[in-house]
């Protein structure tokens, strides 16, 4: 199922891209794919990240991703 992944702040820097399209059925599968592609630096950043799936925040990596989902990868932000 095609999923759009958008990276923000430190996640974008670690991935080296702003966005990409992947084929994944769950958030865990997606995370595995992006770690395999982008490496250890992104893997470290992901330990502190939260995810928005179609605008809804989740940390449940077993979450099924609907076709066409947009997943935002959000590291913690400083400031207010």
C-alpha cells in the first residue's frame, strides 16, 4: 500500500530527504524500511520521534496504515 512519509527537523536531516513514498502495511514495517534505507543516524532520531498518521498522533507501531496514508515523522521540538 503506498504511503507518503514526510520528515521534519532532525528527522529530515538524518534521512536526507523531505519526503518519500513507501509500500508498507503497518507503521512498524514502514519504520523498518526507512531505517534500512537511511541508516543508524535516522534510527537514533526515531527513538525520540512521534508519528502523525493522517494527522493523528500515534506511537503504536503495530498500527495498520491505510492506502494513501500520510505519515509525518516528528522529532521533539524545542521552544514554544
